C-alpha cells in the first residue's frame, strides 16, 4: 500500500481538481476530519481520493434516491439541495464503509477519456512509422486503441473517418502533420480489464467521470458503443509480466508502438525501470517506440508528451490531461 495521504496532499489534489466544485468541497471535508482522512487512507489503490470519490458516485448511481445524490448534478434533480452536504457525505461514508473499502481493494482508476487520442495520435505522426503494432498499457476498455476509428478536429484541421466519436481539441503549438496510419494489430494491457459491453464495467468507468463533466460522459458513452462494434484484445495482469511475451509474439522485425497515458504514475520507480528494461530488450527484435503522456515531476497541471525510439526520451510537447488542448513543440 502507498504512503498515507495528508491534509497537505489533499490541498495539492484540490489544485488539480478545480474543474469539479463538488469534489473540491468533498476533499476539503475529508481533509478537515481525522476520521474521514483515516477512511481515505484505507483505500488500497491510488490515487486514493479518485478511487474513493468514484466509489461514492458508483454507489449513488445505483441508489439515486439517497439524500446525498441531490448534490450530484448528474444524478440528482437539478434543484438547490435542501440538506447540508457535510452531514450527508459523512453519513453516506459511514453507512457504506464496508462497500467503499471493497471498492478500494478491487477497483482502479482507469482510462475513460478518449479525447486523449487527439493528443496521442499527433505524437504517433512524429514517428517515422506508418504501419505498426500498437500496445496500450493501462488500456481499461481499450478506448485509446481505437484512435484511428475516431474523427478529429484541431481548429481548422480535420482527420479521420466518419465516426460516431468526434473529438475536438485546441491546437496551441506546431502544425500536426497528419498522415495515414495502418494499425497492424492492437492489444491492451491492464491489471483490471474493462469489458465495454458489460453493464457493471461501464458503470464503473462512468463513476470515474467527475459529476460536472457532462461532455466527458457523453464521449465515454459514444466511445464505449464503438468499442463494442470493434472489440480489441485486452490482456489482464501486471504489465511487467504480460508485455514482453506479447511483443515477442509479434511477427519478426515488424515495428511496435508501446503507449501509455497517466498509467506509469501508478508504478513504483523500480517498476518503471523494469518496464523500460523490457522495451530495451525487445528493441533487439524490432523497432519499438515508447510514447508517454504523463505528469512526472510537473506541478503545472499539464501532461508532458515524450517519444523514446531507443536513443532516450525526447519531450515533444505538452497537453491538457483530458485532451482539451495540445501544444507540440516546433520541429528542428
């Protein structure tokens, strides 16, 4: 289990969670109550506030008549809540403590924002690869693996087939250099694979969307429907055990891209080094490009984009964690 969260940690979390006023209020309540802070720190999986708050929302979506649901704009009636949030939240946590601890033991924060593809795809265009095998680490329901099946708009630039999933992102940086790609195969790796067609799995992904994020919820539903039409292989288990056999099984010499978005943040430093050692070994068999979208060492609330072709990671841009905007650096 990771180290305990403190009130200062929660204050830092609030800086990044400002797009959800409800969650800011709830995290402030947790930080001001030692009993609630202790409950939070009994959640096993990280980030603990995200898992706990998603667990609360997951239970509320199944019990929308609960008084606390009145404070959730995506669940309760759109009226001014008549009760005190603090009292209702405290009462809900205590009534559902056992269920929330089980959620914290068995559930994970998982990819549910397909608009990250509007960030990842232009980074793929920066590689020399046209045809490649695609592996997504922390793939959840495999939404990012369908990146060539979505339609995109970055300002005046459009790309992609006609699709029920249309992604718009502000381009703040260099020209994106769109081109055709051919995904030879696609597979996801996840500790807890999500079945896009399973009702309970879909409910958990929805619970991970913050209450006020209505557009994100709409995109999630559209992407899940597309994922049921184009199911992808998702391999369950620790990526340190599953990734190397998957790369070894690809046709000899054919290039691969291993991508991940905010997944390695949940790895220990030693696990991240083991992950990259696997990629280094596999480069003896084929070209392997690692594409990373993460926030290591950053305190500005954005994600850094890097490519590693074997010569070391090169930062090529930054982006909003949910893909609202993208800024690629000018190419030399």
